[in-house]
C-alpha cells in the first residue's frame, strides 16, 4: 500500500482537494483508493484535521478542540486524541485493504517541534511507501490570501512580513527525508490550472486509471479588494465581527450589479517587499526545485516593512467607483428588506385584528342564541 499525506500549505486549495476526494470517496474506495471519511460533519469537505493533534499545539488549539467535539463528542488530551483518531484510520485500512491511502490536512503545515517521530512511526506501521505533499504559494500571494481570511473576523490587518517555509519543511525533511515533496501553487504551473487535477495526476494516478475524474470546485470564494475594504470599514465603525455574512451579501451584489471587479492585488511596493524579505523562497528552490515565476531571487534581503496605515486601501489596489456602487447597492438591498419586513408586520397585525373581530362576532351570536332559548322556556316554568 502507498500512503499520500497532503499537508497544505494553508490557502493553497486544500479545501478543494478535500472536497473532491470526499465527494468521490465511495468510487475511489471501489478502485482501491481509500480516503477515510470517519464522521458526518455536514460539510462538503472532510479534512483529516485531527491528525494535527500529534503536534500538540499550544497556540490557538480551539479548532482541534471543536473538531474533537464534533467527531468524538468529547475533548481529549492531544496525545489521546491522536491515538484514537489514528487508530480509527488504521482500522479502516485493515478493513478495506486499499492499494492507496490518501490523507489531507493543512493543519500539519507547521513546525514539528520534536513531534514528527510519532507521526512517522504511525505511518510506517501502515506502510513504508510514504509520500508527503506540500503545495507552496508565492509569498506576496500567500500574504494577500491570509489578509482576506483575517478580514472575515477582525478589521486588524496583519503587517507585511516574510512568509516562512523552511521552519516547517526542513523539520519534515529531517524526519521523512526525501519523501516530502513541495509543489508550487501557481495556476500556470498546475496541471490544467487546477490544484485538484494536479494533485491527482502527480500523486494518485490510480484514480485516472480507474476512470475517476477529480477536479476542483470553488470551495472558498475570493473577495475583491473593494469587498475587503467595505467589510473592514464597517467593522471598525460598528465594532462588530462579521464572519462570512456581510461578505456573502456583498458578493451577491457584485454579481447582481454585474460589476466584475478585478481579482484583489497588493500595491506593488507591498508585494515587492513581502517577496524580497521572504528569503526562504531561495531555500525552496535550492532544496525542492520549487521556484516562483518572475520572483526576485537576486534581490532578496531582509529589511523593515514599508510605512502603511491600517486600512485595506493602503495594502491593496481599491477601485473607489466600484466601492461606492457596492455600498449603495448594499444599502438599497437593506432598505428593500426593511420595507418587506414592515409590510409583513402590518399584514400580520391586520389579520390578527380581523381574526379577533370574527371571533367576537361568533361569541355574540352564541350569546343571543342562549338568550332566545332561555326566553322560550320561561312560559312553561310559570305554568308549573
């Protein structure tokens, strides 16, 4: 049996890979390719997030706690959680006896901190034929994608800074040797421009041989710089966190108005800075042969970040005309929804009043009928 463990990097199409393999899990299993789906989470993609418990993270462990609650119904210590989760995968392997085992979680793209030996020991208990795969994104593109993710929950913009690769991948090389592969995540370098098709063709060719087509879908949509700027302004003024609610509504208005804004892009001086100071990119090229197109390898150097304010427009190129149109469209939608809500309340009040009037009329009719019946009995009672 071969094992293919996909570890990210974050924001490199991991959700698309997981969604494609989750959707085709039954077909793949029939072809001898096991992508274990161990719990029904109600999500399109099933990631093997709990493999990340092997790293016993101390920073922001909430995601792993939430995932345990959903899958185990309880929160265990990280060593116990890894033991339970890995045992469940091992049981599936023993039951199905696949030719290929595919696992995926971007949660493993972080420094091993001495925990990699336990991960390797478990994988080698299943097979010696192991390949680890990391897709890596150009530093400036990675920073922009992380910025979009951040603005879904907070208006605070992370400062432009180097993107680290070496502290993660060098640790994996020390534990797994050349069994760890790094692949550039750029549309031009991906097979068919699709990370799912690329991953399947490079690392799981058995799927195509079995006639199973694996291709990507837009699992995590990308916002324009204008949407990002509006969300940030609102959160700063209102002092609330938005999540995806407002973003989704703004994206609807983009489509309704046919605005077709350009893909978000950093201001040139910001993109240039992030690429220049991300010196790990040269190490990636030297060790893995993973090079970014048009990258300033010759001009890389550490240095202070450019002076920027804490607004999206200082980091990204924002079209103010599109922003104004979006704001007016969003406000127009809110006003229409408010008018509809008021009409429904008035109609409800009217129906309530009408209902009350009808009930009153019926009660009055019953009272009159009782009175007539009482009068008709009075002469007979007097005669007695």
